[in-house]
C-alpha cells in the first residue's frame, strides 16, 4: 500500500538523542501491520488467558476508520487505529500496540496524537478505548492522556476497563 508519510521528531526524555518516529497509513491485511496484529492477539492471550479475535480490516479504512503504522529510526515499532461505528461522533480506538523494544519511546503517544487528530477531522467528538484488566501500564497511559475510566464494557465487565476522552 503506497501512502504519504508523516514524519514526527520525538525527543525522548530518557535518552540523550532524538529518535525519528515515522507514521504512515497501513492495512491489517498485509505486511508488518498484519504481523503486529498477530503479536497483539498473542500478547493479549498470554497476559489475560482469554483469546482475542482478529479485527476486521475493513473497519480501519477511510472514511470511517484509519490504521497507522509507526516505525522508529526505520524499524517497525507499532500500530494503532480507530473506527467510527455510527454517526454519533464516537471513535473507537483499536489495536494500539507497540512492540516491546519500542515501549517508552513515545510511539503510543505519537500514534494517539495522530489518531485523535484524524478522528476529530472525520467527525468524532469522543474517543473510546478498552483495556484488558491486567494491563496496568496501558491503563495508566490512557489516564495520562486525559481519558476517564467509565463503567466496564457490558461484553466482559470483569476482564476489561473502558476509557473515554472528549476530543472537541
């Protein structure tokens, strides 16, 4: 898939150097994004003991969705996407995943800034994310971004937490 690239310089406060984080649109059907989708599913299953179904790639296609792939200094580092299931102005964030070697480098923050901007441009007023309960670091990430924890999702209230954020 050929697409324009967005370059973002992200100075990581934990290291003396600046790293280049590059974002571009992608698809769960091919290449590195497809590999990271499988990594996401495997990590979730190992951490929670619950299997997770693959996401329908058509959900993350414009105009109702988007999938971004991030690389750090040219190395595939993470993915993140959203979709707008209805016209109610709610973007559901999905498959935000950063490979272990790239965590704490600003990849998730950079992906989310781009996804929130794109979702707002597509008409979303709110963003919603669901996190598996044992993922304490992930829950802290959403709170640090200004998301508020809300009632657990009805599908599996004992296994996950939901977070909502007003975009505009």
